[in-house]
C-alpha cells in the first residue's frame, strides 16, 4: 500500500475550492502535475471537463493537504475524501464538487448506524 492524501485546491480570487484525494508512490506533487496536464488536455479538446477546472481557470490557486493516510487502500481514501467533502459544506460556499460523494456519504452513514 502507499500513502494517500485528501487535499483541497483553492482559487485565490473566487474562494471556490475542490476537495480531492490521491494515492501515489510518487507523492502529492505528482497529482498536482496531473491536474495541470489534464487542464491543458481539456483546452486542447482531448479531455472532458473536470470539476477542478473551475478552480484552475484564473491560474491563481493553491493546495492544502487536509489528511495524510499511511498505508491506505483506495476504499479508505475515498471514504476519507467523502467525509471531508460533506463535513466542509454549507451548500452556499464555493465547493465545486459538493454533489460528487453524497451517495457514498449516505451509505457510510447507514453502514455506521448514523441514519435510522
């Protein structure tokens, strides 16, 4: 297993943000480069839209690592991302991927007995 990261990408101009996760033996910098490459591919017409492009559009954004998870599996990482997204929402803030994990979060709540 490898280290996992839950991160936040924040637009300095608008306050919009994206919460994502990645696990890579190459580290978090590798994911940052993937974001840049994806954005270029989108503008070249070779990749479909991704929610985090809304944060990158002004080319004035930064990353915060919210959680580092040692020896995580993909499921643990997605659960951590899901909980982070849903814990950070006021539904009036600038999260660009707020609906992404709602179904998974509801299932987590049910599995843990949080929903009766």
